[in-house]
C-alpha cells in the first residue's frame, strides 16, 4: 500500500500488439498528473496521488479493456491538498484523469507516429 505523496507506477506491455490507441483512465478522490515514458516493452506510467482513498485504473487498447481492469490502488496516509480543495472534493466524491496515446507502431524497436 502506498501513501499520499508517494509515486506510483505501472508498465503497459505493448510489444507485439501492433498499432492502436492506448487509453488510461484514473478515477479517484483527486486528480493525478500522469507521466508517460516509452520503455522497451511498451509504456511506463507514473503518478503521485495527493489524497488518500481508492484509485481505479482502467486501461484500454484499441477501445478494448485489457484483462484485470479496472485495477484498484489503495492509497493511505494524510492528504496533501489544501483545506479548501478537500472541501470541494468531499462534495464531488471523485475526480478523473484520462491519458490517451494515439495510434503508434514499433519501427526499429522504437515507436513511430
């Protein structure tokens, strides 16, 4: 279990998957900034949650949900958000972050757009 303010990461393996659109959706008690980095086996995603609670991560490839999704990440600890922001979140209950990587294919071992 991770705590609020601690970086979380996961890798989506796309080796041999062909060209397509990869979509990541993170639902949780607060929005997260998601950083995507290309790695040899696909894409590494990292995010740092700022509020404790349950975050649900859904991954789609070519508009098809991959097995095991949505994944539940339980974040513990104290919130890093301001009191005003926390009050807003209690009213909204959750926020959503979406990342889409448009059609790409591997060319000489690296992605090409």
